[in-house]
């Protein structure tokens, strides 16, 4: 992905160019980058806070999610490069919208940074079979008013055991597969989860990510339910 950052001097293109999805636009069910067709429940909000670690870089980010309708979700991610110091800066404000054409089965998402000509369109297919869940993404990253475009794809599979979800994914472009990751998530409550992932880009560049997700307002459960 082409990610531009506000840094001292000029915008910086960092290592996440090599990935199918940059951490702050993964907007998927963390810690995976492959998106799923589910949307945030209408009227509810979610906050995802995470940090990505590479060999010489650290990138914390936070994503605000809101269910606008029963089929549409709007996300606002805020990313930051903490290290290395010469690349330190805040990511340009982005907007991400996902529309569930067939709820829990097929959705389409659109991502763009304000003031940037680069935008991404992604088709998302998901299917649950018992405790297994599979997701397939296929789309493209385009630059407005140019012929510059890259095909993108990704696939993930997860297995749920009680409050634990674990699985793996891979992704790439028309030039080949350039991303893999294994991950795990623990649901502490229905409205809170912790996650961690370990992946790389097949070029010995390893990534570790950790995050927490909150959902609110919290629904109070009655005794006996």
C-alpha cells in the first residue's frame, strides 16, 4: 500500500508499502488484515487500539468504528509512526466505509485518505462452517486520474474454541504473495477482546502486532440470561 505520513520535512513512504493491507486500514477482525463481511452493529461504536512492531519501526494506531445502518459501517483510523525518529509522524486522515450487500456473507469496502489520490476498493466474502470461519478478499488499489493500479487479494481461516479464536492468513498483489500472519484473539467480554499476531512479508521482514478492541455502549445482561 502507498501510505503517506506527515513528518518533519516531507511525507514518508514506509515499509508497509510491501503489504497487502497496512495495519491501520486492516479494519478487519484483529489481528488479521484480511477483512470479513461483518459490520459494526447499528448505533454502536468500536475502538481498536494496536501497535505494530518491525525490526526498526514502531507504529501505534487507533480506529474508531460506527455502525451507521444495519448494513453500513464507517471507520476513522488514526495512525502514527513512533520509530524510527526520522520517519516520525501522523498518518493522513483516512475514511473507510463497508457495505454489507449480503449480511455476513458478501460486502464491499472503500478506503481513501483525505487529500490523497490513492483509494482502495475491496470485495469481501466470508463463510462460517461450525467453529471454522473463512474469509476471501479481492480488490484493487488505484491512483486517481492515472493508470496506476494494483490488484490485491487475501485469504484467512480461523477456529474458535470457547473464548479463544486462532488462525492464519496470507495476501498479495498481482506480483505475488507478500504477506503472511498467524494470530490469536481472546474475548474477555462480549465487549472487549485482546489479540496478538506474528507475520512477515517473505523477505525476512518480521512483524508483531498487539491490540485491544472495545465495543460500546455495553449491553447489560440480566441474571439468568
